[in-house]
């Protein structure tokens, strides 16, 4: 008989305490439509993003020591653990002493190239592959690291409810609060998104995301 631990490893499900507190997933006619749109636009945008990713991968290598890309484990839909890959925007040893840590405004760990990539969100482009695979959507709550998610759930009851829907590259909290809001405020905004989940809401977030990318608002 398989143990719960083995089943969790096979399904990629987190065994952290907050997972059992997640309410049933969001149900809507729009969810399968949203997945089809993610796949179509993920393939199209992925083709256009490849040369941009390649150029900035070389820039990252020239600007600082270390790999051009880095992958992190994040908590996705209903507590499933997913791998998120980004262009490296921080020093290679950014978390050597501090461990997992939320990025700050004017974070000293961010490199010169990394600062530009964060303002324009270019460092997020490799995650288009996560959208194509179905681990993420273009729009949804941003996935957090397991250890940070556990802490935020402990400090902000209800934070785990943002996992009831597919995580995204951009989200309501990102365009209306930026990166400077607290985890508690982020959870409130993400729950608002879930409560008003619709095609119209996603389109509004897409337009706001374009504005944020062009202006660099909320970058850190």
C-alpha cells in the first residue's frame, strides 16, 4: 500500500499544514476557455519571447557570475508543488545567508541587468513554458515558495484560499498593489479576484499589466 508521503511525491502535492485548509476549487464555465486561451497565446508569445530571453540570458551572464536561469519550487493550484523558472535578476549568492526572503524595494541583491528586467518583467518570460504546460495561467495569483506560503498562512489566516485557482504570471494583486504590499493585503486582493473571476476581469488585468510593464510601476 502506498503511503501518503509517496502519493504526495507522485502527485506533486505539498504536505504542508495549510493544504488541508484550502476550500474546494473555483468552478466556472470560463475555466476551460481560459485554459484554451492560455495554451494558444502561450505558444504564440513563447515564439516571440525566445529571442528576448536569449539576449537577456547572455546579458545576465556578462553582468554577474552564475547561471542565467534559476528555478524555484512554488505552491500552485490546490497546493500542488510546481517548478518556476526565471531569468536570474539577483546575485548568484543572494540567499546564501538569509535563506528564503521576500524581495524588497530597492533590494541590494538585484543586479544591474536584473533591475531593468524586473521593471519590464522580462525576467518572468521563461514562465510562459509553465503556462503552456498547464502549471500556471497568464492571469491569477502569483505562486509563492512553500516556506513563505506556510509562514504567510500562519500570519494571515485565509492566505491559502488564493490557491483555489490556477496561479498566474500577472494578477489582480500585482497590478493593484504592486510588489510592496504585505502578504495580508495581497491575499485580500487575490480573494477579490477569485470572487469576481471572469473573462472581463482577466481582460482588465491584462490591460493593467501592459501599463505596469511600460511604466515599471511596482517593481522591486
